C-alpha cells in the first residue's frame, strides 16, 4: 500500500458575544423556549430590513488584528442562497467577495512541530436556526432562536498535515477569542464549531486529492476521531481503485463513522449576489487604530511574561495561559501570596483535577482566590503541612468554607512541640525493631514506612521533613 498524507483545511465558526443579533435587536442569550428569541427580521419575513450591529464589525476587526490579518477597508455583505428548514428566508447574509479580514496566520506548536497556519479570510455572517429531531414521534421541529446570531467564519489555508496540528490550532484560536472577549467559545453550546475539509494524497505528490467536508464538529475529541476515520476511509477508497467523491459528510461520534449528506456545493451553486438591503462597510485607519489600542495581552505574550517575570517553565506557563479564566485566577492568587511557582503547582495539580474548564470565571465561582491563597500561606508559615493542605483544599472546594476556620475547627494545625515529636519518633523506633535492623542493614527505603507511622501517631499534624530528619539522626 502507498504511503499517504493528509491535507486539511478548517472553517471555524464562532458565535460572537454581542448582546443582540447581527441584524436585529433580539437577544443572543443561549437557550430559552424554542422560537422565543426571534422576530420578523431574523426569521426573514417579507418586507423587513436588516440593520448591521456595529459591535460585530468591531469584534471582526479585533480578531483580524490578533491573527495578523489585513483588514478590508471597504467591504460588503452578500446573499448566499440555499433552502434548509432551519433558515426560513432561504438565504444567508454572509460575505463572499469582500470579507472583513484576509491573509493572516496563527503560530502553533506541539511535540513534533512548530509552524504557521495561514488564514485565508475571516468573514461576518448570520447563524441559522436549529433542527430538533424527535425519534419517539418521528418528527423534526425547527427552533429559530439561533437565527441571526452573529458569526465569524475563520477559514484557514490547507496547511494542516495531522490531527495534532488541527487541535493545536483550535486550542490557540480558542484562547485568542476568549482573551479578546469576543466569544465564550463554549463548544458544548455550539458557539465554537469547526468544519473539516480533508483529502489524502500519496506522499510526494504536489496535487491535492479530492476533499470531503465534515460539518459542525463541536469537540476536540470528535474532531480528532473524525479526522482519523475519514483518512482511513479515503485511503481504503483509493486502494480499492475507486475515486473519492467531493461531498459533505456528517460525523456520528457515537457510532464512530461519517455518512454522506449531499454533494459538496461550489460558490456558483449558492448564486451569490450583493446584499441589496445593507450599505457597504467602510473601516478607516482611525477606527482600526482605536480597536488596536484596546487589544489585551494575548496568550503568547502572557506566556512569555510568566516565563520571564515569574520563572515558570514554558510548559507550565503554556498550560495556565491557554485558558484565560485560569490565567486570571493565577494572577489573583499570586497577587496575594507572591509565590508564582507555588501557585502554579497548585493550579496544575490539585486544582485542575477538580476544576471545570469552559465556563466564564468558573474557577472564581468554584473557589475564591483568597481561599486558595490562605491555604498556600498556612503551608508556607508551617501552620499546616502540605498533605494536610491538600485535605483542607478539597474540603474547602467542596463546601466553600473558610480554610483558616476549617483548620481550627478540625484541630489540623501542626504540632509545635518538638519534645512530643521526639518522643513519637522514639516510640515508633522501639515498636519496629525489625524495620530498624533492615534500615541499618542498608534497606534505606523502609524509612518511608517509619515516617508514615510517625505521621499516623501524630494524626498527620507534623512536618514530614522534620520527622525524616529526626529519624535519620536517631538511626545513626
């Protein structure tokens, strides 16, 4: 069998965090009873006129600047004509000829790669509604609440050669969007989703193979699985002597396979023409400069700051700054304790084992920064040991308690009586003569058992390092 390589391009759709829709004043809030967040404009009733939401344009400019794009000074909207039940007016207002952003790039890196992924264009458009399938009654119902929610479609160049590169790009792009505050990127709610255009070709061949498009993948796991399955399917088609058909496919993550939806449309099939009800979008250099001045520190800059100013490793800094809410939480805790490495160890250890990624300010909601700071401070001042600190953390996390009050009420403060610790060490050595002989015979690993017995006797309220030192001294 020939050795094949993949060629992948992505079309990423992100719903913008504006309060109202792109062409009307309906709310963009997620959820709600079906068909309660829509009006004659976003459902495209005859005779209505759209009015462009200025904030959508500003968000588009900000994303373009953050992804190294050139901003189109004179743009416009176009009608993309097609009929589906979730788009009642039978066309979508989008941008084909003059998108708001062009010719950018995002830098990505992983274990075995570091490269630039080109961004072909970014354009503004409206979202469609949602079809809800009811298998019990064998019916399909349309919910138009999502109609008119503003979208940016970010179209990459076909620069990906592996699923790992795709995931790295999506993680980087997601972080940029969250840092800019233009989207919450909640994939489970559909506010960040990707279409994967994939083809395979024999290694060394310069011509692209025939591509397929897998629509609306909304988790990193499903994207990686869909890519692996589609690569395998296309190779099997080619190896059997058949040709890959250009088509749109839908991925079934539960079943682990994709199935054909329709033949892939080209631009002429949509019969694009200029949107007659919207004026052109003119972006001056002054407007662009105003938005550039408001851009926050982006993930790459923040990671470099954590490395250079706080002494964090590149790996730890990358993990923390990859999630804006986590990086903000890190800053809040570190502002209190002024010990960035200790804070990083907590966030990437016990904290991340219980934290829920994805919600805006989820970390702050689940545990106030000052409470984690108190736990760290009690360990640093030897009021509690590290193991007790972890127990306190989980208790405080679970019930949102005050850590200092919890330590006092449960009598968890470390034993400050050196004589008591010495007496305990002597007692444990006397009760374990065989272990003592093993240690003196060269089996030094048994020291851990003796430390554990001492900690048990002292109910965990001692410094393991102090006990270790006393045991070694007594065993000389």
